[in-house]
C-alpha cells in the first residue's frame, strides 16, 4: 500500500475518509470510483474494509470487472462491487436502460415503464429487491418518465420485458449494455432517493388492476369449474419462501377449488430461504422434504411447488404402494400439452381449426409435443433455449392470427395458453390441479395418464445433466474437435456402432436435415450441437451462457405402438441408454456391454442416481450404443481435448424422473 488518497465530495458521510493506494493503477481507479459514487453505507463499508485489510484480489474481483447485462437481465450475487448486484450497479443499469429506451421510443415520456420486484435481499449489503425497484423507479422519475411500480412483491426478477410483454432478445441486450457503460456515474442525488416514488405524481401503483385482470384471464384456462368445486382431493403447495403463496391461492379460488394446504415453514417470503438447502424445486425429492411430510399428514396426493419467483413449477404425485413420483419437466409437459389440446379440441371439433394452433418448446426439451402435432395436425415449433425466444415467437404468431395453446422448456418452465408471454408457475399449478381432478373422475392418476400418452404418441425417455469445465479454451477445443472430427471440417458419422443421421449446429447455422443445410433456428452465441441417431436418440450438447458448464440433453423417441420401446422406457436402462449416448459424445470410456462408464481417472463423467431411484432389476437388452470405442481408439468425439484434473468437476444436478 502506498499514498493516502481522499475520496470525492459527493456528500457522503465518509467523504473525508482517506484510503491508501494499492500500487495497481487500474485497481486504484476502480476503488476511487466506487468510493466517489456509492452512497450505500453498507456496500461502501465493505469496500473500505477490503482496502484497509489489503485484500487486493478480492478488490480486483469485485471492482475490476462488471457484471454483464444480457437478455435475462442482471445475474450476479448481491454485495459490494461492480460485478455484483447492489444500489450503485442497479442505478447504473437503469440509467443505461433509460438511455436506450429514449432511442427506441420517442414517446417514452407518455408510455412509461412497469417495475416489479420479488422478495430477495441481503441484509449485510442493505440490499433488497424492493429497495432496488424503488431506485430503478427513482432513475426513471428523475427524467420525468411515468413509472408503474407495484406496491407489493410480484413474480419477477430483474429482467427487461419489451412492449410485447416478452423478454428482450438480442441485439437489445448488447445495446443496453453499451448504454450502461456510457452512463456509469449516477446522474444526481435524485437517483438515490428511494422515497421519490412516494412523492412523485408520475408514479402509479398497478397492483390491484393488474392482479384482477390476470385472475380474470385465468378463467380462459378453466374448463371444468363445476367439477373443481366438488373435488375432494387435497393439494399441498410450497412457495419456497418466495412470492407464490398468495397468487396460487387466488388462482385456486378462480378455478373453484379450495385453496391448497401451504407448507407453513415455506409460505412466507424469506430472502435467506432458511428451510431449504437449495430453493430450486427442480432438484426434486431432496428439496421437497417438508412438502412430502405435510402431504403424508394431510393425506394429500399431489404436491405443487413453485420456485421463489413463481415462474416455474414442480409436481409430485403419491401412488398407492409405490411412494412418490416427482415428474420431470419433460414428463409434466407431456401431461400439460395433452390436457391443453384435449380441452381445445372439445370446443373446436372441426379438424381445419388446427391450422392456426401452435405448441412451442425449446430445442433442448422433449420432442413429445412434436409427436402430438404429427398425429393431431396442429403446428409445432422449436426455439433456442430460453423463454425469451418462446415469448417473442408467441408475439410474432399472434400478429398473423395464430394461437399458441401451450409452450415449455425442460427446466420446469410452462406456459398454458398465452395469457403472458413468459413461463408462469401460478397458472401451471392450478391447471395441473384441474387436470388431476378430471383424471380422478376417470379413475386415473397423472402417472397412469402419462403412460396412456406414451402408448398413443410414442414413448419418450429423457436425461439431462452436465459436466463443469472451468477452462474456457478447453470447451472451445472440445466443440472444435466435434466440428472437425475427421480433420476436414466434417462432423462425426456415428456414435460407436450407431449411425448419426442428422447434425444440427446452431452456433454455425448448419443443419444436415434441411435441403439447404441451413438451420431454421437463429444462430446462437453459445455452443450448441444436436445429433439425431438411427436408434431414435437425440442428443444435444450446449454451453451455459452464465456458468462454466457443458450441458447435455438426451432423449429416446419411439414411434407410437413400438412395444420394445415400451419395455425399455418402463426400465431405468432406457435412461441409461440416453446417458451412455451423451457420455459417448463427451468422449468417455464405456464398457462394451452397456452400463455405467468405466472409471478412467475422470469421475466427472459418472451420473449419480437420484435418491428415489431403486436399483434396476435384471433385464436383458441388446447392447445399446455403449460400445462407442475406447477413449484412445480415435473413434470418439473429443480425444485429448477432454478436460482433466481440476478443469472438470462432477455433475451436481440431475432431473428427477
């Protein structure tokens, strides 16, 4: 540490506090900017403490890089620093957003902006979603932009939705980011005034009106209200310490149901998520323990769990003598897709009406809706991963008189109808409840109906997982190897003994199944390659846009009535086949007779069982495409570029089936 420096005169109580230079000019400039600009006493103190302690690496990490603004908005931990979410970075982002909106909308001063918030927060940073929403509003109000700020929490993160109601898509995000970088210094003291929203005549609270409109619109998804009113089934609901409790209860009343039994420890907002190790219902049974205990006590057959911001939904069902089944996102989509079309067809018996009906799914999700469309005659389309693509496609289709009746992504994100162009756990929860009530009158469970769907439209078995690689150049080499498998710019022709019939590389815009060899999906900035094999397996490899992961999505798709597929799908080895295919693509050593990959010093390739899966009973199968070749034989995809040692970490998340 070197010279002592005084901070700028921005009116802060600590403005006269000196700090010692670090000797790193870039870091010194960043520290000076933070202390000049930040008016939050908690985050300012965090930086001052790091400076005083000489923790230069922590300071560099927090101050010498900025969190990015993408199509999913801001994604970072809360805390002090330019690469975290806090008062200053949200003010900066809101200033940049305002600058971009002014370029796009000449009438911004009459249009206004809508701002919502959830219940997240961090006490040690003096940071909460509500406070950040008020600061965002203050930025807009300081430039005379009308603000529609909800007076209570609602299901939304820091995401920017455009005038269509869908999340922004590229290149809007890049332009907003550029504007943010041009607007880093807070404009005025007004931007820090969270009480401005209480004084300004330009602020309106839309909560009552919008909530009423939403609940009214939900009636379009209710097909059997009389049946619902007489339903004696009990439902358990967990909101995972988030915002979903009140909204799900209201939705149940709209449909004529008695509200679900709430998990008392998890019904109220808690930014610390104190009763769960991971507030993500997609993790399955391991995070549903309180829900399961309550359901047993209440003799409830169905558990509905919305994630903290209530845009995703997990469902579990109790079956007599077989414990609980937690449905995967793909399985639940099969049920919801069937249900939405079943009810649509009841009111539209003319087959010609299907000409304007669509279902949508992301390209890494199950192809089960595609199987529906082939038989029923409606349209099915895929989008790139991320619900922003679905939302924007819904908007485009609506302009030509088409109607999307269901859309989903495999990570338990569902949209029934198109009330909002975004995944919606609240409406999905009550639609599932109505489907359960209807099926009970037919003496069917959800799982039994799922098997009926598979018998009609073909069995689909999915497996989703990932490996972690903290070395970006290695990830690049892996995908380069796949694209130049024979050294001449060609893709692999086979996965072991199984031929590859189609390759789609969305990153480069290539699709071998198309006459013009061009992918109909827009080019992706992330790596994403899909292989379709002769045996009905579809495997997609993609990188995460926010985490150092290579994700894989595999699915075995069988034709309707294929009995061998039914036998395979009723057995855990069906998912083993999907795993083996994906791990073959990822250059793992797999025993010739099938089964789990052999240990070769890289434990990351092993796929652990979920806790509810019993050991597989004996079953004789013809060898699946597991004989993909030894890792040293040159017959696999990745060769020596596969990450080793500390570059690769074991997969931590599996979908629960």
